[in-house]
C-alpha cells in the first residue's frame, strides 16, 4: 500500500513538471542537435559522443549522421492465441479483433505502428510482423510507416528443431544431467551448421527504405541455453556451463527422442573439438592428467561412453569434474580453466559463423548479440561476453550493479549496450485473475508507469567507473499482453485497447485515432502516459542536458494525433521547436566488429524473413496498409456492451494450512485440460452478507459480457509452474466473481485435499509426489453453485 501511495505521489509530481521543448529529429529519429562529424552516411553506425562538458556516451548514428537513442518495442504483431476470458466467444483471438477493428491485418499494423510512435518509441524491434517494417517482404508487401527497425534471425533454433544439427544437452547422460534436457545448445563445430543457415532463405532485395534498417539480432538467448548468469557474481538463477555440457556429452548421438529426430551423421563434433584442443595444448594424456588431477588412459575412448576411462568417455562421473553443471563445485582449477578456454573458442566459432554469413547478406547493417546477457541480476560468463564483443557491434545486456556494468564493458570492449525492459501489473490488467509471479511485477499500471520512468532514467544515467555512459537504448517487451505466459507485458490489451486510462476501460468509446475503444471487464490504469512522457523527454535530455541531471518529463497526457497522421504519406519527421544543444567537442566513431571499412549505402541488400512468431501475410489481408477511420464500432459477436465501468476489487489470498516445499527436482513440462463449466446445481440464493453485487442479482459488466443478466461466471483456476530448481510443489490460484465455497484437489484421480473458504481469491501450493508423471485436478465450487474443473499433467 505504501509503495502504491508513493508511486501515485511521484506521478502526480511529475505531471506538474513544465513540458520541455522537444528536440528536433531527422526522418530516422536522430537528434539533429547532435550531429556526428565524420560518421558514415547512408547507413547506421555507432559512435562515442564526447560533449563539451566531458561527457562520453555511446550512441547510434542515423544514415543522416545524427545521434540516436534507441527506444524499441518487441513483437509488434497480432496474436493467434485463443482468449478464454469471460465474454469472449469460443475460439476468439486478438488476430480476429485486429482485423475486425481495422479491416485487415495490414491496416491494424499501420495503425499500431502509429500508436507506438505517438508514445515516443522510435524503433520497431525484433519479432514483429513483416508489415510493421517499411521494406517489402517475400510477397512484395511493405508497411506504410517509415520507421527505424531491427529484426532477428534464429538459425541455431531452426537447425536444432529441424534435426539438422544435434543438441549438446540431449547428448548428455540423463543420470548425470537430469535438468533442462529440453533446452538447446547446438553442435557449432558440425560442418553442416554453417550450411544450415541457408535454410532461413535470406533473399537479396533492393528496397528504397532499407536505410531504416538498423541491424540484425543474432538469435535469442533461449536458442543457446547457457547465455545467462554464471557463478562469478550472485544471481537468483544460474545457467549451465556450455563447455561443461560438451565435456560430459557422448561423442556420438544417433537420435533425439524429445524432438523425434534421428541423425545420419551421429558424430558430436564439439566433443571431438574439445579433445583436439586438449591434445594440442598438453601433447600427452599424462600432461593433461597432471593439470586436471585426472586419470584418463587416452585422449580417445577406452571402454566406451559413459563408463569408460578415456577422455571421450567422460560423462560427468569423475571426481575431478565436480558436483554440478553450473559452478562445477569441487572441480580442479585445471578443469575450470580449460572449460572456460574451450567456451571462448566455442562462442567465437558461433559468432564468427553467424556474423560472416549475415554481414555478407546484409552489408552495412549492425550486428546485435542475442538477447539478453546478464539476466537474473548476475553476469554472463566472461568467455561469452568476450566473444560477443569481438564479433558483434551492439550487445543486449542488463547491468544491475556497478560491478556487473564495469566487468561487462571491460569484456565486450566498450560496445554499446541495449537494455531489455518489461514489468507487468497483472492485477490491474485483463489478466487480473492471474497473480503476478514471485520474481517480478507490480500491483497497478500507475506503479508500472513509475517503474518505467525510473528504469529509463537509470539507463540514461548508468556509467562505468571510467566515466562512459554505455547504454544506447532499450527494447520493451512487448506490444500486446501475452496470453501464453499469462503476463501483462503489453502496452495494449487482448481486446486491443491501450493501457492509457481512457481506452482500456469498460465503457465503450472511440480512441484518439477514431477507432472503437473500451469493452473491457474492468477499468484498467494508465501505463502509456508515463511511458510517453519518459520516452518523449529522452532526446531533449540528451540534446540539452547533462547525463547526471534529473530526467525532465514532458507531456502529462497521451498526445492526440492530428488527422493528417492517418495518411500513409504523412511526414515521419517531427516539426518541433529546436532546443539549445551542448556543443560537440569530440566525436569518435566505433568501427563495426569484424566488418570491412564503411562504404556507401548498397544498392542491393537482402530481405529478412522474421522469426517463427511472425504471421505470413497474403494479399487478401495486406493490400490495404493505410489506416482509415472505421465505419462503425466493432463489437464482439454475441456480446452485449457494458453500460458502466467496474472498479477493480481488492482481494486477499487465503494461505493453506501447510505449505510443503520439497527439494527433489521436478520438471515443469505440463499439459493443462479445462473441463466445461457446470451450471449452478440449485437456484438457492446465499445470504446477502459479504456478497458482491453480482451474487445478489445486480447486473454487472461481467454478467452482461456473458449475455446472462443476474448470472455469474464460474470460478477461474490457474496453475503455476513446478520449477525444478526451486521446489516440488505446484502453485494454484482459484478466483471467483462472488465468493468460493469449496476447492478440492485430486492427485492422480484420488481426492487429496478439500478446502472450505468464503474468500473470492484462494492461493496455495500443492506438494507433489515423487513420480515421473503426476496429474493434478482441481474442482472449485462457488457460493452460487457454479463449478469449474481443471486438470494439469506434469512430467519429469
């Protein structure tokens, strides 16, 4: 409660701050007051900007030669996830809503690019739809909005999932490496790996808008599990050592049952590469044994993996290897040093192959590392950061402490950093039935906005001990709420309303662009306004302020776009007052990593096919990319619009009598099944005391959304994740619009627990038995007799 009051007070104070004059920008979003002398023209680059006061800051440089601080939004795309919330027809998706609202997917994308730009974002980031970008896709369709953008390629992911390249984790012994076997790290020394990148079908393209293409992200950190924190600094979670996984993997791997793939070439090339490096370094097995405190009989196999005595037979059973795969506790100093040495070569091989391939196909484009290093408050292993800095121009990384920042910059060689930002407020969103996770999240959109403002200020003001400001921007995850993760990551709801305090509400209306708004179950708070204020103030701050000054926030409300902005021909360059700029004393351009000298913008480049999340468009849905005002408000089929707003109710969790947290490992691969809701068993009416209006028969928006006056929806059941690294219990949340009566838990079809309660919100953790497959079924009944059953199957 105290935190909420402080957040509200902060935003109230910020609303009183005078609006600063906006910095003028070029068509790409670069700050014209910060011209970069000597920067290459016609393409994007990065530079160290030294201002008259001695401030040194890493920045992007636009093709027009001006400084640019990246403010991006991930995943600007519709979603095909089926939304199973009260009031949504069966099978309803955001994709349907987008087309229903704007007329076509292309029109919705143009409208939404305009929306995020009006919120002062300047970059359409990775995982976005083809038509969010201003260059033509494989079908000749292009987005109508000229906006700077980045894209992502994931050849490592596709090489493993397609069965072209083997997954190192799958080649380890389950008895020695039981966890994360469904994660992946590819065999980068396999000669088929470089050739497999052609499977992404990158095609040459000449496009007049290629100058808006900033650069390419080289995969996701999930594609190479091990990019997260190592044990060098404390972190809430650790990632395994990739070199260690290679060391204990089998030298041959014929099949991956998790993927249903078999391999015609079973050789695990990375294992042999490790062996060859040790032979080159030590010469004899006796010398390696001395360095490691080992007793191998040969560099080859002696008895066969996993129980043999040769180096190739190493499976993790030997004492000199240590006890775990994260910190290698108990491993000898020689083992740890050579694991890191091999990891450096492994990652150099990975980045060399990726950057060589994509630089040839995207000449003049910047190469971004995978996202994101240094997660969970820790720091990624030094060999990975060093290799990334050698081959990438820009590094996706977090820096939670001064030590993490200084170490990171020393390893990557002063490459600019891009932050990943995101923080949900599930309780004040369309996902209010799903509690926030234990590791992150706030309670309201107001708090979320205050957090965002503080985060942007911190990124701008972070500097190394040597005085360098390394963050050149951020990417916000993501544009829409995420139904698959049940997390309020978005700027926009499932029903396509902005979280601006005006559109994401129950009452129907019209947004600033002339499109229908409202129709939500509840009124949700304002996140977009503080986001807009913080974003809009960055360029002025950089052009007129000093990095240590307080961040001045701008407009106090979301800007109302002029009518002309609905035209695809509208200018993309703001026409605003020019603020006084600090004179630029010295500007030093940073040459792209492992890239030839700068040349003029190429006449031909290559198109990028977006990641798997992008929806392939057809002419039928993309031919009309311009946004036009709708003829009529789109209403959900079969849904009666609510007449009044609903104020979110406060609920309190009822803890279980006992919560057991066993330490045995448990995988979190799960399948959920939801049984149809059962109607009330009787017409009995509970006493009025302690009931919500809907329970007493009063018409509510939730009831009207379902087309059933006086009725209430059944209880909602949400399962959490039984994380193997934390506990062997399953988090369960049960909520109801009125009040609950009983909640029953069945384990493997046997009644295990019965809870009686009058609370509308019940949260507890159910201990799980030590079995490979466990089925948990929850049956919830509320005070008016509505019943809901939901089942989940968890496999180790």
